[in-house]
């Protein structure tokens, strides 16, 4: 297939000095970064270029920095291509977690400055949703999704039984752990859930510190090659973040969602945004009669759910491979998504081409390839 798929990274790919090369040597990057800096309530350029206060460790600063870097890299690439009169066809965009906002901007669904403001507020809401130290995340390597989900269930069973045993006033409580945890008599249900299905052999879990750590041990017992607790500022993509999604809704309702011929895949259901029908709470491939209001409500619903839902990255890439897409361009800092896509394609026996755009050197290299 001649069309490229553009993919955009999420948190974890940021680094001190990001976008500095683009700002100093690009032809459109400086204007875009300055415009983003002008609408934010912190010094974006200092945070990205120098990060003297270690703000990139906190999601409320990381999110706008990552979005700006990815969008600016794309716009600089597009500008350079026009100078050389070269074509670059892409029809689908998707991003990992925060990267979904970069995808929506590049696909022409949200304006750049609206997205900058949105992710700044999204980051604040997510940072404030759970007090620091109460939530965490962990990467589970070398264990399939069925066993990770089994480890989560086992950890919840263990925690719930401990809670029941420790409260002598609640001896009559019942424990029922089938597909979901349910407890009677107001016992608090622990939280540990899958945050990201990244690729075969790499899944991220999220939730309360104790629950995540017990789940990590259960994963080891079930054969995980490695488990790593992540240095993150919150239990992202877990139900602990639902309040952040609810706050985000009021901000999403203030902006206009645009129409374009580009498609974006949602992390929530691994389906195209424009096929989503909130009224059916599903996808509707014949959803051609939706109004602008319907479209906005659909987008808002997916972006609210995205904050506290699992990121179905592996499912999303599998969908594109099944549809015949085999050329991908990762736009933004790092090459994390390139590794994920390679593993997903390898499992399916599909050969893919994957390129990376993050600075002036990689832009010039990609143009030469075209």
C-alpha cells in the first residue's frame, strides 16, 4: 500500500533538549513553538530545551511538550517536502496515549493551539486525580495477555481476602471474583488493571501501589521474563483516573472538532473515530448520517474514556496490518513505537517499513528516501 500510517509517541519518550534542534534550525518550527509557548502558563521552551527544574518528570508539563514536539516535527517535514516538490501520502494517524492528540492535530481533527491547551489541562487533571505515591505502573515483559490478566485476578483475590480477614466486623462478607471483583459490606475494591497492550510480550499494568506490586509478583510466578516498576507520576490508564476524564469533558466541550479525509484510530477500541457511535456505544461502519453535534459528542466520549481505559496499541496495529498498511512513520521523540510495530508485524508474519522523524537530520534523511 502506497499510503503511510503516521504514529505518535506518548509519555516516556520525552528528554531534555527535545525540539531544540527543530527550533534553531527549522523554518516553521520556531513560529509554531513560540505560538504554543504564548498560550501556556509555563515556559515551554525552557522545559523542553533545558528542563532545569525537572518539569518533564511531571505529566502536566510533559504532555504539552510531547504534543508540540511531534506536531512541529511533522509540520517541518511537510514544509521541507513542499520545497522539494515531493509528495507524501498518508491516510491514517494514531498515537500512543497522549500521542493520540498529536494524531488528531496532524489528521486535521483538532487545531494545534486547542490541542496544546487541552493536553496542558489534561495533564493537570491527571496529576491531581491521585495523590503522589498512591498509584504506580509496571511493565510486564515476556508474558502473554491472558496470563497478565490472570495475574491481576489472582492479585485482587489475594488482596480482597486479606481485607476480609483483617476486619473482624465483616465476617459475613462474600467474595466473588469471576470476571470482575465484587465485595459486599463496603469493602474497598483494590485497583490494578492493564494500562497498555503495547506489543507481544510487553504489557503495562496500573493501579494502587500495593495491588500493582502484588500483581508484579504473580506475573513472575506465571513466567514473566522481567517486571519493572515504572518511574511515573501516576497510575495512568486506570479507573483511578476517571475523575480526570470527567473534568476533561468540560474542556473538550468548549472546542470545535474539525472534519478531514484523514482517519484516526482510538486507543479505547482500536477502531476509527469516525465509525464510532456514542448512541450505540459501539462502532457503526455505516455512520454516514451523523451531525456535527453527534461527531463532537463521539469524539468527546472517546477522549474522556481514553484517560482511564486500556491503550489497545497492539490491536490497533494489527487492524492496520490486516487492512494492508505496511509503511509507518513514527513522528516525535524516540523510537519506542518502531520497536512495538516490528514485534506486532513479526508475530503476524508481515514485512513492514518503519521510519522515524524527530529532528532535522531525520527529516532530511526521510526526504532523501522519498
